[in-house]
C-alpha cells in the first residue's frame, strides 16, 4: 500500500516501544508507553497559501522526528503489519539528528 499525503501532512512510522526500563526491569505490554519518536515515510506537497502557492515542507522522507503525544491519526498497515501515523507537519516538534 502506497500512501501519498496531501497538503502539509506527513506519514510517520512510530519507533518500537522500550522493552525494559533503565534499571533492567522488563515491561509488560500494558505498561509500555507509545513512543513520541518516528521516521518520516512520505511528505505532502506543502500547505496551500491564500495566493495559490505552496509553502515548502521542512521535512523529508527518512527524517527521524520527535512529535507531540496527541499528534496525528493512527492507522494499521495490514500489508506490513505495522501502525503508521498521518499528521500535520506542525505536530512535529523537532528533527533528531545523529552526530
């Protein structure tokens, strides 16, 4: 299934939740928090401005991002058996850059 987001929306695959705590305690499924990090899979063309032009997107496919906890709508990609998020670019707080 290929998704092509519209406007200023992006498609994000959420990172896997932590399996253990910093102290080494294994977490059951009910205690795992959904991570607020993910990888951008697809990016829309940009928000349409009043003058008819599009604002350029600041993100690109492959960016690792940190987003708000209530960001986007969650969907199940049955072909890959994973959950994806579709959200507005403004829901992203920052890009995570590896040093």
